[in-house]
C-alpha cells in the first residue's frame, strides 16, 4: 500500500526542499542527496506509484508520457546523452539494490563514480 508520507511525496508537495532539475504537470526530477556519481538525479512521477511495475500498469498514458518527457528534459538539462546508467529498484529484497523509498523513481547517473559508489561496488563483489 502506498505511503503518502514517504520522502518523495513530501518533496513533490514542497514539504521537503530539493535541488530541482525539471518539473512538469506529471513528474519532477531532483539531485540525489547521496550521489553515487558526479551526476545523480532522481526522476519521479507525481502520482502515487510504489514501483516501476505499479506505474507501468496503472498510470494513464498521459502521466507516462509526462514522466518520460521529464526524463528526457532532465538528461538534457544535466548534459547527459551518452555514457550513463538508469535503474529502478523494487522491493526490500531486490537482488542488487533494495528499494528504500516506496515511490517509483528512476536513478539517472553519469560522470565519475563517488567514493560511496566505489565502496558499494567493492562490498557487492565480496558478498556471495
């Protein structure tokens, strides 16, 4: 069940400040507070969706189009058109990265890896 008090819902409502990149009627993007790369932006729909499948299954076409428009304009705004990663996490026990905020969001990452990213990568290689 969607929790309307999650941190991203609060950011969307303007209750928590963020370093916004792009916003439209259906989505917004802002810099991650714990960046894994030089450029690490989150793109979130404004609707109440827990994960990517929830969004894909339930969001009306106009919301999905608005989300992807925000994604493209975000990439343009931060100067990304190649050499990047995009990912979404779903669930507390996802195989690589656990979802920590249960509001669908995409991570858009580019540029040099941060020390935090390198530490996580080392840790993942050590686990079986």
